[in-house]
């Protein structure tokens, strides 16, 4: 709020000094429920942190190490996570909606019930991750790696899974692939017998083999197996 100053009988409005509260919150140490929204947190070593329930929306964690951390219920919507590491972290119930996570590392993370809706996760790594109940609706997952990931009741509706690595993953319950783009997606050795929303046209674009199990009504394309890239 402007400050009123009186000089030589004149009333002068002097602009108030800008508040340092916004910058101050970004300098706080990692803690549960902390507000780091819109903060710059690039190139930091934050592994082993407890950020349960934290507000990390719109923050920049590019190339930051958050491995072996706890981010249960944290809000990372619209955060920048380029090459950030969440390996072995607990991401249960966290929101990564519309986050940008090119080449981010989620390997062996526990992300039960996490939301990755409309996230940009090209070339991200989810190898060995627990993705029970995760939601990847409309996510960009081109060339993402899910080798040996564990899925249960997961949603890939309208997701881009072109060239994603989905072989040898474990599917329990259902997996919704409605309108997902599976161009050259690697599904060798994957049991998709309980998947929903899959159409023959999607399967024809993907790369499977004799060990791939398809839902009833779908047939193995003549193009399988694909040549190695």
C-alpha cells in the first residue's frame, strides 16, 4: 500500500517497498506442507527430503535430486521437472498434472494413486515403479520407459505412448487404453488380457510378440514382432 508523505504542503504518494515474503518462502528448508509454489529449485541436492503435502506447483526442479524422498499428497501441478530424480521416492497421492518432466526419473518410486494427467513426460523412466491406481490420462509419454513397472487399475486414456517401453510390466486389475496412441509401443511379453479400451487399430501400431496377451476379440498383427530400432 502506498505511503502518504506530506512535504511543503503537498501530499505525495510514496510507493511501498516490495514485500520479501515471496522470496523468503523459497529460502525455507524442505519440510512437510511447505509452500514452494513458483520457486526456483534447480540443480539442488534434496534427496531424502520430507515434502509430504507440500505445495510445489509451478516450481522449477530441473535437474534436482529428490530421490528417496517422501512427497505423499504433494502438489506438483505445472511444475518443471526436467531431468529431476524421484527414484525410490514415495509419491503416493501426489499430483503431477500438467507437469513438464522430460527425462525425469521415477524408477522404483511408489506412486500409488498419483495423478500424471496431461503431464509432459517424454523419455521419463518408471522402471520398477509401483503405479497402482495412477492416472496418465492425456499424458505425453513418448519413449517413456516402464520396464518391470507394476500397474493396477491404471488409466492411459488419450495418452501418447509412442515408442514407450511397456514390455515385461505387470498389469493387475484393469488398464484403460481408450484412444491411447501406441505407435511402436513395445508391449513384448506384456499381459494385456484385462485391458479395456483397446482396439485392433491400436494393436496394429504397437510392437508385441508371441508372449503378448491381448484382450478377447483382438488378434496378433502379421507385423509382429517388430524389428529392433
